């Protein structure tokens, strides 16, 4: 696969730097408000935990018009005493460059991977540009397992508000764990560590013109690492606080690309997941502790209305692949009042598996199929919010664990209908 051609100034910087021990990538698009904090945390983490390593920070930008790249270039730590560092520290090198290709996070990552490969970085991490909870310790926790533990892939583990990360909690975590047998809790977390070998492997894959280039990159990176037997772990990073996303808002494009990428990966790795019969925990690095989280606002009435509208308008599509008992259930659920509204775990698992089978068998156009999942996902999220309104974090985690077990118990249904 042909690599990308860097802009002249980026290529000159790469030639000048030649080789590094550590590369930290930050993809961005109009994040001037938050990216300065992220850059300072990265610089401090590198200075504090890896002072003897040659390091570079790469900002891969999607054409920001708010001065994001200028903020990256101008953000420095003037006073190392303020972060209790008394030794002389090599300055962190920087490359800020626009990326090319399909607009999206995956295209930004591709540029970061290409630069990491060009300067032979031994250990890499990527962190989101809208993080308000990142600390210098994140850099240690994402990079140290690669340098000292010889891990190829470090997934993040964070505490999130119980109504944040609902695509992960209701679909991606339970499904991926069931398919590939590894309990990676945040497979689409956004902040990852990985080895130079992992970078080289990613660059052999020709996925950059697909949905992976948009929102699908996180699940693609995680699944590729697991399915190809790379050495993986997860690192506890504390709280994930970022620019908020209302779980009832229009997530249809994001849902479509993440679930679409997950289903595409099921095709790629069917020779792997069809042989896996159980799941196991993965090593978690870092000290786990309770954290304070920002509330996530939820508009239940709007969510249930979107579900009802979907049932009214999309039944023609669903009848193509849902069994009669699910169709009956959805008709009944449409008439439920808010306080009675409920989509049970076993019904939800069958809905997801029927979608996966329909995508595999190409029963209807993939885009129509996946976009018809949105109202069902919003309905399931509303049901989860109602059920867990008074639950604490550990009770919510237990509910997600129960959902995962049902996904695992019903995997035989998926296998029997996949052929």
C-alpha cells in the first residue's frame, strides 16, 4: 500500500528528527479551546516520566480554522520547577501538520502512524484533543507497558458517567468481548498506547478509504490487535471528561460508522471469532480509584419519541430479518408509557445479533440496515437510563456484566445463523 506524502515542512522536520523513542499523537479539528491543556499534560508527562527518552508530539489536524495548530506550536512549559522537575530536560519536539484523505479521526491517525514509522518510534500513544481530565500520568500509563512490559497495545480503562459511553456499554464492549474473548472494557476509548511493531502492522492494512477513516478507527485498532494475537493490556486512567455528547442526540453517523466497522471486522476475522467459546480478563495496569464525574443530561421523552417514530416508520425494513417475536415485542413497546418502558437484555442481544447476521447475508442495503438501528439503540439507552436512574457506578457495571454474559450465552445463535 502506498504511503501518504507529507507536506514539505513536515517532511523537513521528519528528516531533521531522524529517530525517536516515544511519539505522542493528538488528532484535532477546531479544538483550540481544549488542546493547550492536552499539549501541556503530554509535555509534562514526557518530561517527568521519560526525561532520558527522545520524544516527539505530533498534531494531525483536520483543517481547523480556529487556530488549533498555532496553539499546539505555542504551548510550552516555561517553568519545570512548577512540576517539581530539577533535572535538565530535553525539549519535546513537535510536528503539527494537516492530514489528507477522508475527513475523520482515522485519517488523522494514519498521518500519525506514517510519521511514527518514518522516525522509527519505539513506543507511541494517541490522546483526544478535547480531554479535560488528562493528566501527565496518562502518558506514563499508556507508554510504560510498551517500553517496560513489551506490550503491543494498551487500551484505556476509565470511569465514565453511567449515561456516557452508551454505544460502548450497550453494543461494542459486550459484542467485541464475546467475539474475540478478551474483556477490553473500552475498545473505542480514544486514548491508546502501542508499539512501533503495531504501527508497522496497521500500515499494511488498506482501510483508509472506508469508515475506519472516520469514526471506525478505535474499534479497528483494538480488534486488529486482539484478533492478530498481539500482546495487549489496559491502563486505568481515572476519569474520562471531555466535550460532552448527549446520548439522546443525533449519534446516527457515529453509530453507523462504529457498528459498520465492527460488522466489517466480523467478516475479516470470522476465522478467529467463530472458534472462541469464552472470554477472559486482560491485565490492567495502574492504581484504580473512585473519581468524581460530570453529570450527563438525558432527555428521556425525546428518546422514547424517537424510538416510537422508528417503530412506526422502519418496520418494513426490520420485517426483512427480525423473527416475528421481536416484531411483536417492538409493537408492544411502542405503546408503553415512560415509566413502564423497558427493552430487556435478552431481546436487545437478539436485536444486535439479527443485525449482524443481516449485514453478513446482505439482506438489505448496508447503509439502510445500519441507520435503522439508531431508534432501537436510542430506545435501549432510554430503557437503561430508566432502569439505572438510582443505581451507583458499581451497580451499573454489574448490569453491563450481566448483559455481556447474555451476549456470550447467545453466541451459539449467532454461529448457527452465520453460515
